[in-house]
């Protein structure tokens, strides 16, 4: 039997419409994928933190060049999976209220340990600027003498973290551990990271207390990540809260990390000031890798797909599919923008691995290095505009608020 061209066309169109409808995922399905990726990401962060804890235990038990190097590598290995979870921070109050315990920065490292004379001895903003808890078994906080004889996870979390109400008093999390492994980076915008010797854990006068601090901080990191894994399991607080927040939380997280946090506070601010103190992983010179994984994390959330540390993949219905079902051009554009940002971050990583580290890239007068960083910032800004178009398409403008940064919207204020 002969089928007319018109009939065939109508049939194909109907089939296409049916497929399009079938491809439109429900909000509940999208949020389940989102939560499953969150759970997997925090589980990976937990497993790599446990490996870091084991490596630091080995360093404390047997300090040597080898055990210090292994602990540093374990710290670096713990960062990518955690950084890829940061797209879950903004828009999720359960995560945002917890995040400061594990990834707060920058920190006044003189609170924790000895510092170079160039650091100075006091700060108008922080009375604990050089408290050096490792060298002192008693300190004074807000006029009250505090017994610091035992450095325990509870002491770090309940007494020292943000002591005196000062955010720069960061006593816990990845960056406190980073400082304990590398020490200060005293190279400015020249080559070189922190150079803490392994003897700080063996023959230095405060070696025992330094080991106690490192042990407490890594144990606490594991405990804090266990808490967040539980929050994303079935019945957990973060997963349960999604039903009341809806799809807005996904786009809020993507947009806020892209624009105000990463493009602004973590990248453009340091570039404007040409200040290595404004780099995220400032002791280890690992910053460019952390920035790349933040960008990958944003892309993961949009595509509904996450590749785990063991190589397995968690994926499901995504907000990308929902956008495509409503306006394929918007989805195509946003996927391209996200991929472009990751590509620019990859170029920055290649430069970091082969030419110079991030603190050198942002140095004053480094035209080529500045341009590589600015290109990544431009990519983040462009993808934010794409995220805003997705917000408008889904009519979520009243429920999505994207974090801002003076370094992007009012740079003159940075210098005031």
C-alpha cells in the first residue's frame, strides 16, 4: 500500500510531538536526580576525606618527607569531589549553614600556628590574629581565659571556630588542614607553595600539639561530611527540604556559584587586587584545580549526570531535558556556555600544571596569565546569563536570587 507524503509527514510530526511530551521530566524526577547526585558527591567527598585522615594519621605517627608528601597528595585528592558539591550550597539552607565548617576561607592562620614576621603581630579586626593555639595552652577570647590544653574536635568546633564572632578565625575544615600540611606560602606571586618541614611533626617544640590539632581537624572533617551524607539520604533534611523549594533551588545554586561566588569573590577580586592572599587554596597552590571542579559541578547539576571517583555514573532526568522540552535553543545555548566555561578552566589548569600556578597568573603585570583567568571569569558570567534565561523560561524569577559580587558589579568599591 502506498502512503502519501502528507500522511507520512503528519504521522512523523505526531510521533515527534509524542516523543517530546514523553521527554519532558517531572519536577519530582528532576529533584530526585539532583538529590542522588548530591548524595553521591558527598559520599565521594567523605571517602576521600577518610583517606586523608588515614594519611595524616601516618604522618603524625611517623613524620618524614614521605609521609608528609603522601598526606599532601591525599589532601589534593580530597578536593575535586568536594568542590563538585558546591553547586548544592546556594539555594539549600541545610548545606549553606553547614558549609562554613568545612570550606570557610580566607583564614587568619596566626590563630592556629606560628607565622612569618611579615604576617604582623596584631589586627584591628581580630584580637586572635596571632593567638597561635598550637603554642599556647591558654588563650583569651572576648576577655575570658580559655583552657586549650587539649586540642580536640569539640574544642575546634565549639570554641575556636569563628571565635569572638570573627569569620576569619577559621579553625576547622579543608583550609585549616591545608595550612597544617603546607604552612604559609611566602613566595607572593613568585613560584612556590608553602614549605612546612616534616620536622614540625617530630622535633619542633610544639610538634605534639600540632599533631593533636591535625588529628582533630581531619577527624572532624570526616564527621562533618558524614553529617552531610546523612542529610542527602532518603529522609535526610536536605533531600526532604527539596519538596518545598522546587526547581528554583537548582538554578539558584548554579547561578550563585557561577556569578557571585566563583566569578566574583574567588576569582575577579583577586585579579583586581593582584593579591595571592585572595586565592582559594592559597597554601598549596591548588586553586586552579578547585575552580575547575566548581565549574564541572555546575555542569553536572544541569545535565543531571555525575561521574563518581570510582568511575561509575549517577544520572537521571535533568533540568536540561525540561528546558529542551520547552525551548531547545535555550538548552542548546546553556549547554554550550557551560562546556565553554569548563574548557576555559581546563586551559587554566593546563597553564597551572605546566607554566605557573594561580597566584602567579593573577600577578600584576602578567598580561598572559591575567587573560587566562579573565577568560574563565567571562565564561562564568556568560553562563550566568544563560542560567537567567532558563529561569525566565521556567517562570521562576520570583523564587531565584543569584548571589552578587562588588568585584563584578561595582569594582570601585573593592578599592575603597
